[in-house]
């Protein structure tokens, strides 16, 4: 393909891939093990390493590499996310692009906080206060998830959908969904923000840079489904806690470290 490819995905700046600025905050499951590195501003950056009870992530990364090696990048413009950034979102939260119904004051406050993640994550502020106080964050959970299927969402992203491993995890999952609904209600009332109550836990494997070329990849999804289930058969990942994270693009997610007197409590 010799002609220049148009990038239609706002999260992608180049096919290398280069990730475009995309700021916001979300609640994520804390990855197990030593899955973080200091970022130099007092925050911790998600930085998955081999091992650390992350066999599921490693299997998904191997699957992603397998599909990348089987097709030229220019064919479908699939931009894989790096293994070190893999995570599972619990609550989408707010990004700059979602704040369309904010008042002028709310938007000014949000923009200021998103420009300074240590301030966003480390201070009591109206934007993140309800999320940090949510039982999603204050409760210690125990849930194991495994891969259910692969999905191409809206010709934008390729994700591995997850499901609870067993009945105990299913009960925990249902409790998490209830708390998500309550948190969404709070943000709807406060910010006139539309958030979906339905929850589909997943690991995003990458993004398609071009909508039309992503559509052309649809016939491959069935074969990818068999491949990912083979790659992850019998493998699960366990999460115990949820934290507030800020992000600056789709590979950089940061959180505030717990105070020393709270380590081991969450």
C-alpha cells in the first residue's frame, strides 16, 4: 500500500505506533506483583514485567505478537499496545473528550487537574473525590478473571473480553457492578456525564489507526478467537484492589502510592 494512510483514531499519532496525548482518569484493578515503576513525580506508572503473576497478560501479548507477524501493519493499521501497559479498567471515569456537558467552571477545573496528574491524584478535588471515596476503591476485593472471547469494538480497538473464573468471582463481579452503577449515578448528577452501567471487563490489546481498514479485518476475528482461547486456556489473573489512575495517553497510567502506614492494608 503506497498511498498515505489516514489516521482516524484520536488516540494514535503515528503508525510506529506513536500515541497521541489523551488525558483523563479512571479506576483500574491494581495489577498483581511488582507491576509499577516510579515516574519521577512521586507517582507510580504501570510497568508490567515478566512474571509477577501476570501469565494471562503474557499469553495475550504472545497472541498479539502472533497476529502482528501474520499480517503487514499497513493492511489493517493495527497498533498494538505494549505488554508493560496492560491493565483492566473497572470504571471509565472522565477524559477531556467526555467533558462536553461540564459547566465552564467544572471544565476549567478538570483541564487544570488533567495537566498536573500529581495534583489530580494527590489532592481532594470535586472531579475525583467521589471516585476515590467509592467502595470500589475502599473495599478489598478478590476476583479471578479469564479470557472469554476476542472482540473488535467499533473498528477502533481489539480487546480480550474477560469473565469471572468461578462462582465466587461471579459474586464479586456482581458486587463491583452494583458499585459502578452507584458511582455513575453520582457523576451523572454532579457533572451531567453519561456513563454506561453495563460492564465488560477486558484487556485492550491495541487500536486500529484507520476505521475503514479496521473494518476490512472483520473476517479474521473468528480465527483470532480460536487463537486467543488456545493461548489463554486455563489461565486466569487475580485482582484484590482497585485504585484511581490518571493517564496521559494509552500507554501511560499512573497512580499515587499508598502511604507507608497503609501498605498491606489495601
